[in-house]
C-alpha cells in the first residue's frame, strides 16, 4: 500500500510481555515469555523499517508491560523508532510502566533516551483491591515509583485509576482519589472495571465469590471523582481522562479525532486513510507477518463513508468539547444535522445531548448512558 508521506502520524508500539497477567486483563500479553523479547524486538525493528522516513508527532509504547524489558532493550527500541521515523521536535513519547518493574536508574535511562511522558498503572491505592486485581505491586510501591520518575526528570506523568471494583466501597475509593491527587500527576486516566469473559476476575464475579458495586454506587464514584479532580485543578477533556492545563494526551486524542496512526507489534492496529489493518495477536504469526510490507497478510477493513461518519460521531462525542458541525461538513460535505437528524433530536430532547455553539456534546446525564447514545449513531 502507498502511505501518504505528507501527513504526520501517531505511532503505537505494543510490547506483549509482562511479569504476571492481571485478573481482569483481556489484552494481548504473554507472561513468562521474556526469553523471546530480543527476537521480538528485532522483528519490531524490521516492521518499522517499512515506514522509514514517515513523520510522527506522538509515540506510545504500551503493553503488556514495556518496562518488564531491560532498560537497554527498551532504550534500544526507542532509538530504533527515532532512526526509522522522522519525529517532530516536540514529539510526545510515552512509555507505560508497572510500578514493580522500574527504578530511578531505569527512568533516568528512558529520560536520557528522549522519552518525555510516563503512564504508570497505579489502578488503586488499596492493597486489598490491588491483590484482588492481580497486580504485582502494592500501594506504597506505586507511590515510590511516581517519586522515582520525578527524581529522574519526568514532568509529564499519567496515573491510572479504576473504580467499580468488586468489594470497593465509596470510602476506599475516596482514599485512592486522595492518594492520587497528593502525587500531583499531570494527567489521570480513570475508568470503571469492564469484566471480560475468560478472565479470572470474571469467573469469580460470575460464581458469586466477588460482588460488584451496584450501578448507582459506580455512578456516584464517577461523579465524586469528577468533582474532586476539578477542585484539584484537573480539566476533564474526555469521558475517562483528566489533565492539568496543557497536559492532554496528544496520542490518545489522535484516536478520538480519527487522525492517522501506525501500530507496530503483536495485535497492534493501524488507521491510514480509509484503511484499517491489524497485526496478528499470536507471537509466531506476528513474527511471520511483520516481514511483509504494511497491510499485507493482515486483517484489513476498508471504511465506507458511512463508517467514517459514524466514527466521527461516537469517537468525537467522547470528548467533553464534543463534535463540530463545521468539521463534519469539511470532512464529508454534508450537514451533520441532516445525516444524524433523528438521533440528535431524540437525545437533545432527552437531555442526553446538548449544543454548545458549533459543538454537539454529551450532557452529564448523557455520559452515564454514553454507550447507548453512541449506538444510535451507527449508520446501516
């Protein structure tokens, strides 16, 4: 396939290795397979060589747990990205981290290599909850990890927080929120637990061994979180994401705004023009496929105009500023209010959507039932 080299892309790199798979995790990850890391990294470098010279302004290395690699392995990967892609001067380079897998020397090596943003999977500051989730770290180790990252020079740090956990009370959640705010991250990703089938946590809940908070309690947790973070100076810019001014995740914004991105590694997805394609998730199949040029031998999907218009709506409505009528018309040559007249009128009348000048946004009530709202913007 021909790639438009005039555009600036986001780069996602998947590291599928981890120390231990979390009890809720449904992502592509392979605990106990670190002996294959060197060969996997060489394959990644081969895959990215097909994109040589492409410009990128965001890089996100996720997993799995990227920091379960040695610092030399991970720094070598960052170096290969810098050699194969033309990174903008202000390129945002993020690495995901588990608190158990990095120390100050590790962070210092990443910082010197040009990584300028960390995303640390803290999830909770209650040891009982962390144990139930199958996390390999405790609350104190998470706090120490954040301090070590700051000591190494990082000034842009995201922390993850989960709510709606089995056995989680409002009191334990508020304690986690308080601990989180005290660490003063620049960005917070907060999301409710989604139980995926074929995970240990799903089985424990399904059997009745663990009990989830009811829906009203979960919604209360979310509302309290939004209020507390607002008081602490964090701006909510997406349903699950909050930042201090100027610290929005530029990489994640690419997904919500349908900007082009390239996915490297097992199970990674790419979006280029009207084409989406995905690498195989199984390691051996990925290693075989990565030797082929982009899109060849991968699962592919060509988006129709209707697909693109639907995506514009249900991805864009995740952002607090919503979707722009002007942008929609510039993208598709049709009025948004004409293409989606029925769901817009219906949900505005139900106070689930509202207009703010040129933008259509979810209301607070709409956020609570956002998935059901999004479904009605799917065009046949």
